[in-house]
């Protein structure tokens, strides 16, 4: 599914403001292990390697003390650079079978004779490393190595030229989501397209391949991944929203509530992390004030009826931040002010989040509020507001 241009842009902003730092830290620590690996395994070392220094599966077998082999390290020490543990062990060409307690080979690719197979595997890996350096795409694609393993080796030796995405299906999903045309291209050409997409955007061009992959997996949906972090942000926002509504309709407040806005800007609220997502604190009192200022009448249509709440027989209404709190990063003043909180009956409140015609509702509320918003120095056009609701013109 294509994502609209504005939506992609918003995801980039969210990634840069919320996740970039974390991924940069991770990259730093995985770079250490990667560099060590590359310096330990030059082409020369690989071509002379003993089979017991190569195969994985030795740790669980208890057979060898020295289980930190080439395969073990590329799979586990470097799992932060792309995890391919889900792929079965024949991916390595030759391997130690823990079940059968013996060396085995991927017969189809390298033949049944272990010694010959291992010589072939080593030769293939050396050719891969050589061809990777020289950008010989056709040669790389023709090598008999298991694709996932092949792309992992390339991204370990040349992290700036090859990406640590090993599934071609995922690459296809990302290209499709970002609306990048790429028919009949090879896996390597597709990777190249993703990298040039990154290079052509001011907000992303400073990303390394590692960061780019982090962005794709955290903020661009892959259907097989149930939820990504972008969806988690929306979910956290809704949770905060409805917990405030529940609270103010349930518990009494002894102070005096405001009957009019302050009509002036306020300082940004503090943020905190909820389920791995940054959210801004919202004041319950401010929301109470907002409902009181609105006279507990639905701001779409004051005729909308609601039930009386048992707390104090006032009509049940829900506060809604017209400019969503998830947009707080983009503003220098607080969005958690009565000027920005509209009072809605619960039907209209649900419609603004889930309705097919919610655009009309948002537009109506915006027109009623824009002057008041401006007094709180929340300056926003209707187009910009719709963007925060993921609505395209
Ligand atoms: Zn809401
Ligand atoms: Zn209503």
C-alpha cells in the first residue's frame, strides 16, 4: 500500500525526534563488534580457515570449547545488525548438526562431500567479499550462497554500500509503501533505490544505512508485523485521551472551574515515556476547565444530547485536543490549554477519531477556534491540522 507523501514526511519527523538517538546509540555499539569481525576475518584468513573455526552449533553440542566460530559470530554477535536466526542452519553451506552430532552440508548448493563442500563455501564467501567491494552485482547475485546469508555478509563487510535487510519481500513492501518505482530490479538494485530515496531528502540524507533500516522497520508498516511504533504512538495518544475523559467524568473536583479562556500562551508540558513512546503530560484540571467553559455543550452542535453524569448531574461530555498532543514537538507553546481543548459529546468524539467524514467536523471546529488558538500562540493552518489527523486534501 502506498503511503501519502505527507504521511511519510510525518513518519520521518517522528522517527527523527523520537527514535534517532536510540538507533544511533545501537549503531555505535554494533559497529564495534562489526569492525572486530571484519578485521578477524580477512579474505586470507577465511581461505585458510579450518572447518571447526567455521561451523555453528558447537556450543550446545559441548563438543568444542571454542564455539565462537565464524558462523556463530556473524549470527549471534552481530544479530543487532539484522537478525537471521529464523533461517534454518543449512544457510551456512556446511554446519554441525546438533541432532545428528556430525558435520553436514547443503547438498543441493555445495555437494555431499564435506571437505569439498567446505572448500566451495570458503571460495564463495571470498568471491562475495571481493565482488562486494567492486560492486559486481551480477556476479554477487549468481553466487550459490543462501540469499539471507549473502546479504548479511555484504552488509557486515560494506555497511555503507549494502543494507542489512535480508528479505526481498520486506524490501518490496518498503518500496511500495514509499511509492518508489522499481520493476524487475534485482535485490541489490532495489536496495540502491532505497538508499537514493534517502539521499534525496533533506531530513533523511544524513542517515546511515543502519539508521535507514531502523526507520523502515520501526515506522513503515510491514503487514506481517502486527504493529509498528508509529501505530503505538497513536494508540498511546488515544489511551491518554480516554483516561482523562474517564477521570473527569468520574471524580469530583473541589476547586473553582474557569468560565473563560486565559487567551494567552503557556509553557510546554513535560513529557514521559509510556510503553516506549514519548507522550506529553496533560492536565486533568485544564480539561475540566475546557468542558466548563463550553458549558457542557457539544461544540459541533449544542443540541446534541448526552446523558447526565452521576457525579453531579451535568451532561456527560469529553474533552478533545483539537491540535493533537502528539504534535507538541512541533510547537513552542503548550497544546494542553483550554484554547485547544474542545468539548464533544461522546458520539462526536468518536467520530473525530474514527469517522469517515471526520474532515468536515475538524474543519468546523477549526473555523470556530482558529482565532482563540492564535491567542494562545498556537498558529496552524487547516491544511497543517488535517495533516496531524492523517487526512489528505
Ligand atoms: Zn480525542
Ligand atoms: Zn456531538
